[in-house]
């Protein structure tokens, strides 16, 4: 079975990644190394947290979802109460080795059920405030000065810089590492690059000058480090599609040592209003891709994973009860996965409010017991070493950290 | 105080003022005007404007009474969207929705679409869905085509300004179906008129009411009137188009943005209490059910009849739809509004951080004219700050401004496919796709980042080689094929930067051409460098 094979490979080649004792003490007094990186994966469209992380120990889960519940026999059990969707089985070895933590009932304090508002809030880091112009990842880069600024410090995979990375700190949007740069038909890429560089060196001022400098520096660094030439290691197999492509390239950047601190990728297809399916079906297909991509990424990076933390996020969860069309509607709390060498794994973090009617948000949705800023904030502080979150999440008084980072 | 008059004289005169080197030539002024109240020069246009007199041309732009340039009629006829009425668009949408719902298989496919290739997605769509998508994809392209080709350039700049000020995100549910009429019927006829009219029109537009949720905002506890069984069934059949659950109370979304973004500004002096009161006043302002057309409806049953107070002004109990009108008038007339929007106009037209004096002049004109946009613009465009040398080339172009000005400067002709609008999106400014209601930003730090600059360079090279999809360029018409590189660079300078290119840039381009023996290649190279270079990023 494919999932098992991936797991074994990972076990065999990751002694450091798996040995947690070395990192168990002394933090956060020891500043995290400059090699640390955070990979954010946005599941756009609001993933059904209850299918990703199944509360199979709860009767009401099966009562409310006669057609779409994941059968107990199929769930990949984690702790007797929660289990992973069967298509996330490739992640089970990471749970067993203590590098995967799961956070149920996480989300925004804002009650909006609008995708666009909720995504906006999760990326700006200011729920309820629409006028924020930059994203929290960018504000982190603006404020954490001790980390070396390289053009690759914050990289988003996709044609545009996402909201989460927008702001005054340098951030790169890369569609494809292999085509990043200037190229032409009339003139060779190198020559064209030199020409534009000379042009901007001489005549640009202000931001145009510094951004151009960063671009050409990035092109040069890519040329020297040539991350695209880094082959996938340890037999990892990335699934076909944009997510797999993005994660493979993020791994290449990490291997090339270009100073990337925050990477971002996203995937759509989670807005399952109709015929969501259970252990089979359309949601299962998306989770297959997610599970394979995450497992391939961890396997590929091998012991380098000790400095990497992968965080999945989604704007909100979905209704506890299935709707009339075999799907789920927009809800509130969802689930997030945290994977990596610094993760205090093998635990269900945060407080689970349960699915009892009175415990639900507005009587219908999973309540939020972990503010997403407490989760993100803990990772920024304990994994990346952020000293001050007040500028990253302005106006927010941090609550209890879910304790996902050792 | 004499300086503006001397300046004005210089701008009106057709001949360059060689005797006064401190003042720029009419041609320079024409270029500046073209960069700010237009989307840049087209071949020969700066000279024609300089001959006409720059201020005369500016006043002609201000005098436009209809947004669309009559000369564009043939071009616009290629866009079916413009001949598709809002009700017809809505019918197509409803049919596409019904297909989606009745055909389970199609429905499942639709939700899994993100995983499919675009071709696969296209194949699985129902004919109605495909038709709708085709029609709606014309909306962003229309922005580009009009901006490139219209003679009514200031009108297009203002259409962009107002559709951005009153931003609608096309991706939000049914808002995309309402967007075309929002642009064509709500915004474009009012771009140079009274601000209050524009404000009221947007407040009553289905697009805004859906986008900012006012359509669902009702007095808490209010119940719609009971309908007969048949009516209920009919309604149930119509409801799927609005996927929200039945509303249960107040939604403050529009009320807040109305004050924060559309009128007073975030520091305009309102409180959370005012937001709630405004939301109460606007309860019942809603949208007709999609099956019954695309218009505004006032639902008396949903309206909060109690007394309200906004910004210290009382709205007595028993007011209906009219108190909403009164509220909008009050907000439009508020001094904070005059100041906030004048500041935004100056930031667009003069400088990212406009001088107070310029904003004050605009505010005075706003108050004098009762918020006549045309008069406010007239004062800004005639102000010394607008023409001050310090503000020339002081702004970085947005992706839309860059793309449109690049196509214009080479005399390019865009086609009616959505490809050019798509390219603007890939440069970072997808049209009608700004999610948040604040619209695209106006400051250079929001547009200049390393990946984005490289993309601009690539677009420039493709355009210079006539290889940019969606536009055709007749290079032979605009530049000579010559092996004299100095002459080539001079011609490129004249075409792209109106002869204002720095000596250094000219030298660097010429150096880079060294060794390029093919004159056609050299031409594309020099032109691409000029358009992708730093000077053309500014305006």
C-alpha cells in the first residue's frame, strides 16, 4: 500500500527528525536557528473539519450525518475519540512519530460565513477589521528584524502575492521557479536580465530601484543555487497538480538554503455544498491530494524537516448537520494540521467543545475554542522566534496557546 | 499668486516657451496631463494636444457628458454583454443554477472543478453556465478596451476611480451577475455628476446590496408577510439563487463601509453606535427576488420603524424608505465626505501624498458646487499643484495603468477576448476581483514588488515583439527598422517617453543594443527595454 511505503521511507531516513529529545528543553530561551521555516497551506473554500479530523467517538456526529459521516471502520484512529479521514492515512506515520498535531475547533472570533470576508480576515490577521492593508506574514517579516532579509524570505506560490504576504516587507510571488525571471524570444534571458538590471541600476529611484535590485538578486541566487535541479529525495512521490508542484518547489527552495522563512501555497475545491461524499467521493479526492502532498513533502525533506513547520488553514468549517443535497453549508470552527520537527505531535491540541446542541456556535456549527491567532502566534513565537506579536496581530491580546510547538 | 496664471498662459500657448526654461513646454505639460487624467499617450497625441492647448484639451475632457466615446461604437458592438439586459443575464444565471441543482452529477462535478483542467471544466458546464461565463468575462475586458481606445480618457479614469471607490467583488455569489449593470447603469452615467446621485445609485444597486449584505439586513424578529401555499412554493423555487439562509437580523456590513469607505472616511467622526443606527435606517433596502427581475425593493416588513440618531441628527419614528434617502443626502453633504473624497481624488491625480493646499482647493470646490464631481476635478486639474514639476512622474503606475499605457504608447489594438484583462490580473490587479470593499490601493508600495516588476518587464518584451496575446501591434507604423542604434533609441525615446528619457537611460539602452545586428530584433529589444524600464513605470 502506497501510504505505508511512504511512511516506512520516512521512518527509515529521518532519525534526527524523529528524535525529539534534543529539542525538548531550553526553548524558547534559545533563539531558533535562522534555518527555520514555516509553510502555510490555505484550503480555500472552507474545508469540512469534521471530515478531515473525524470525532468518531461522538454519537451525534453519526446522527447528524447519515449519508456523509466517515464510517468508524474506515477512520484512521488517533486517540480513540478523533481520527483522520482514511485518505489522510499517509500522515498517520507522522502522528505516530510525534511530528503531527491536530487542532479541532479552531477558527475566527468573527462569525462571518462569507468566504471572502473570512479568508480576508485569516490572511490580514485582523478578524472583523476590513481596512487592514497588509497580511500577518508580511507584518511578521517587517517586525522580526533579527532574521536575515533575503529576496526569498517570504515566497508565495501562485501568480499573485496573496493577501497574507502583502505589505511593505519584500515578498516574492513565484508561479514556477523554472520560469521566474525575464525571458525573451528576440534576446536571450541572460542578456535581457543584464540589460534590465543596467537600466534599473542607472535610472530607477526609490522603491522601483530597491525592488528591481531584489528581483535581480533573486534571479542571481536562483541561478547559482539552481533549486529546480534539486531532485526529489527518499523516494517521495508528489501527487500531480498545483499543490504537489508548489510543495515540491518549496522543498527545493529549502534545500537550496536561500533563506526562505515563510512559504505559502493554496488549494481550492473545499466548498462541498453538494454530494460531499464520505470515505469516497469528491472531498475524499481532495484529501487524497492533500495527504499525499504533505507526506511527500515531509519524506522528501527528510531530516531537514526538523526546522520546518507546515500549517494548514481554512477560512471556516462547515455545518455539523449534513444538508439536503448530501453536502454541508458554511459553518464556523474547522480543523487545522500542524506538521514538522518542532511540533509537539501526537496530540489533539486545544479544547474540543463537543457537538452537543448547546455547545455549538449558533446552535448549528462547531464552536471556536482556539482563536486562529493563538495558533499562528504560537508558531511564529516558538517555531520562528518572533519576540513581539503585537504588531503582527494588532489589537489582539493573545489567549492560551494551543501548545503545538515544543 | 501670479504663478498659476503664468503657468496657465504657458499651457494655453501652442508654442514652446523657449525663453523661460524654468517652465516646461506645452508638450511636456501635454504628456503630464496624458499620464494623469488619461492612460498615457498614443503615437502623436501629445503633439496634437500641445497644438490644441493643453488646458483646452483638459477642459474638453471635463466637458464630456457621456462616458462612452461615440467613436468606439463599432468596437463596443463586439461585446454581447452590452446588449444583454440585466434581467436577461439574471435569467441565464437562474437557468444555469437550476441545471446545476437538478443534475446531481453536474453538481458534484461543479464542486470538484478546482481539481480539473480548464478544458475539462469548460466541457462539463451546462450551455447556460458557459454562456453566462462568456458574457461575464467580457466585463473586465471592456475596462481595458475602453481605457485603451476611448477618446474620453478622463471619463475612463473616473470610471475606474469610482468603480474602485465603490468596489464590488465579482466572485461573491450572485454579485457577478449584477456587476455588469452596476458598471453600465449605476456607475458610468454618474462619473462626472453629483456625488450624492452616485452614492444613492450605488446604495440602491443590487450589486452593492448583495456584496455588502444589506439585502439580508432586517429588523431583528421581523417576519416576511405570509404567502399562500402556492406562493410559498413559487418562492422556494426562486430562492436557490440567493443561497443565504433566511435572514434573522441586522447586518452592519454595508452601514459600516458606507461611512468608512464610501463617504466619511475611517476618521470621519462616526461611532459604532452610528454604524448600528445606519444599519437600522437601511433595514428593508433589498433586492428583488432573482426570479422577479434585478431591481431594488424596499421591504416595509423588514424595516425598523423606531426612532434613530446618526451623527447627532434625529430620524423620528415611523420613517420608511425616505429616511434612508435623507441619511444618504446627509452623508454626501458631510464635510468629512468632502475632505475624504477630495483627498482620494488628489492622491489619484496629483500625488500619493497630495499637498494640503491642493486638497483644500478641492474641498472648497466641493462645498461651493454641492459635490459636483466635475467642478472638483476642474479645480484639481487647474491647480498649481497638479502642474508642479515636483509631481511630474511622481506616481508609479498601477498594473492596469501600466498595461493600458503600454498598449496605447505602441498604438496597439486590443481584441474582444478576455486575454488582455487576464494579463492585467497576472500583473497583480485582476479587474473586479478585489475581494475587500476598500478597492485597489493608490500607493506605489502596494504595486511595486520584485515578482511584479519582472512580470512587467516580460509583458513589455512580449508587447514590443507583437507577441502579447489579446493585442496586435503594427511596429512598422511606429518605429523605423534601422541599424543606426542611436537613431533607433532616439525614436524609441520620442515614442515611449515623449522625448523625456534621461541621457543615462538612452546610453544604457544603446550599450545593450551593441552587437545586435538584426535591426528588427534591435527594434524589439530597445522598445521592450524602454517600456519595461523604470521611467515608463512612472507617470
